[in-house]
């Protein structure tokens, strides 16, 4: 640059600076307000800070979960705390999850398969092993819900919620209260039954009604179950895995088979809706978080698993999805806690009341007797094609 031009520029800059100073002009600077206040959800809950330090570079994460099964406020807290956008897809049965994952094109970071589906997914190499070193939150779990036969050592999964499939009945609308799966075939219930839209649950119930193993791979026994189920199908008014309590509360149906949490919520709204553990034994299940092999945002997945399983976050399941809870830290956080919380219906309660309702209910806090006499659905291997064929023929009419 020419030296004369440089000197002229410096003189001009100095002159302007002196004029502005003399006039008392000040350079406008943005005001920086530092605060340690936690982010607040739309429901008014102050989201806790992470207890476990997880570095996240991703700005989004893709969930594939059961419909209406993950607290919206839990998702909102995670998004606010980590500045990660959650993209959520839903499904109503494990077969729906399998269809999306097995094609190989879906790019999900976390899924929620039921226990019997784990072996099928791992056998096809569709899940990646989880790194326990990145999950310090493991200490929050009740060990009774870890290291199951479907995933020894929790190599691929982390528990979410646990439940049972049993009989639910509006005692004010039914003259004879069913006590066994086999009782559902009573003609007096025709047109008044709701069943889960779930092949393994319904076929398993039918096998139990016949006195057989709900995981049988014997073609002859499965054929017998198909014939028996064909008799019941015309008596079913609704198949619903998303919200079977809705038809019960609306008195469109009087009894049937539902999820634990759905029965819990229905009983709270109408105490005459009761939960019956059938004589042949309940169907036990556990839903679990798993990371697909091709997950694009694994860092966010580990942050999610650690954050939502903090006791001061996972308590939300007691309010929103009250199934059997494997998270001991969440139960301890809620026990005796007088903090007021608002439900999705706008009603205000305290954490201790949520805890008491959970502990006192035989629906959520299932007795050891019913657990010991219950039946867990397992991976049936190649026989799954027989189960699928039965369902397609009987349920779908194909």
C-alpha cells in the first residue's frame, strides 16, 4: 500500500475517534447475561443437568419406539439440555419394528424391541453391542431386570419398562368375571372383547388356553391353536395395541387383553375396570433400548440412555407410562418427594403420590407369585414363519 495513503487513513481514523469521544458516543455492545438457570419444559418442569458427562457432536437423533410409550416431557428435556433434535417414529407391534429395521435402509439410533425380538435381531446382525464403559447410568438399575436369557450380560440392550399381558375387565359391565384365558371363549362375551393387535401375544394366549407352551414350535400344536383362535376372532370387536384403554373407558368393549400401563391408567379413571391374572399364567415381557448396527448418531444415543435414566428424569414414566419400573434410582427419587408435578391432563400431584400409586397397585408392582407363574415369550427361530402365517390367515384373512 502507498505510504501516503496509509498516513492519510490513520489521520482520518484518529479524527473520527476523537469526534465520537468528544460527543460521548459509545460503541453498542450486545448485553451478555450469564445464568445457571435450568431449561424449563412447556409443562413447567426444570430439566435437571446431566449427571454423567457425555460429549455430543450430533444435532439430531432418530428414535423408533412404541406409539405413546415415551414421555414427551422426557424428550423435551433431552432436547433442551443437549440441543439435539429428536425425530420420533412409532409402531404398534414388534413385527412393525422388525419390518423397518430388517430392510437395512432405515437409519435409527435407538429402538425399543420386546425381549423375544432381541434374539431375532441379533441373530441377523442388526444390533451393535453397547459399550458399558459409556453407560455409567447402569448403576441405577435394579439387577433383577438385567442379564436375562434373551440378552446375557446385556451385550445389546438396556431395560426400559416391564409389563404383563393379562385379562382386563369392566366388572360393572360383565355378569361373569373371567378368571382364565380360556374363559374369553365364553359366548356371552361375543362382540365385547378388545385384544392387542400383536401376533405373539394373541397366539401365546391361545396356546396357554389350550394348556400348551406359548413358545412351542410344534406345527401340530400351532395348527390346533390356529383353529381355536379362529373361533374367537368373530367375537373380537377391536384389535388395538396403541390405546386399548380408550375403548374400555368409552364402554365400547367390556373386557379383553391389554398392556399393564393401559390397565393402570384405565383403573385410575374407572375403578370398576380391574386387572385379572389368568389361571394359566400371565405373559411377561420387557422392552429394551437397543442401538441398530447402522445408527448414524451413536454419541447422541449414549447421551440419551445416560440422561433419561437419571432418577430425576426417569420418574416421568411413573406419571406418563406407569409400567413396572426397573430403574431403582427413579423410584428412590419419587419416594417421599413432595415436589408438585403436572400431568398431561393438567392435574397437579406430587411425586410421592405417583410412587404410592405405583407401589400399591398389583398391576404395576406385580407379586412374585404372578411372576413365577408367568410365561415369557421367547425367540421361536424358524417357527416364526408359522406364527406369521397363522396371524395373516386368522387376523388379516389372507
